[in-house]
């Protein structure tokens, strides 16, 4: 879905996520339970139907580090630790139905409640590309990050 009014959603790309590359684990179909930005962490909940599961809360214990910046202004976060249980990063490629360049920005997009997105299992060493909107606090190189309430929290 596109949110023309606000345009403040976190943008995400699986820069180096092993499951997205087909080298580590399955990519699941996850039905999100609320409006959800790309890059949000989740668990795999109840099975519904052919390879479709309901979104569950993200396991606690995620730790990462901001390792680099991109030319587009996004930040690279390397996964350093995962909590108990399977941790998925949620993603659905943002495709705009509008030709105007301003309406193609990934920060305009979110996944509407009850839609199905990709749930990619994470492992230590994976790298996530995230826009500044995906963070609580100001992203800074070499800073540690945790995860809470749908955002990557930059250590102070």
C-alpha cells in the first residue's frame, strides 16, 4: 500500500540475507496482523493455509551493529545476535502504480493489515539495509542497535 499523506515508513532491502538468497532456510508467507513497514522483525505464528502463517511477535534479544551507509542514504545493519526462537524480517517489494518519481519512494510504502508478505529467517552475519525511518534515534556508524516496538533502536 502507498501512504501519500505521510511518507514516513521505514524502507528495507535484504542486502545480504542468506534466506533471501536461497542459501539458508525457507522464506515464508506471513499474513501481517496490522499495518506493517518493510524490515519489521516478527516471529512465525499459527499455520493458516498452504505455506501461509500468521505474524507473531518478534523474539526478544536482537542485537546488531550499523556497519556502513549507502549512496541512497540508507544504513547497513549487521545481525550480531538473535533471541530465542526463529526471527523473521518482513518484506514485500514496493512497486508503485504511479509514474511520478516522487510517488515511487520506498518510504511511502507499507504492508496493510491482513496482506501477505515474505518472512525471511535471519541468522548471525546477515546484513539489512534500512532507511532512517526504520530507527528510533539517529543512526551512526559503528553504533549498536537493538529492536523494540517495530523499530531498530540506536544505542545512546
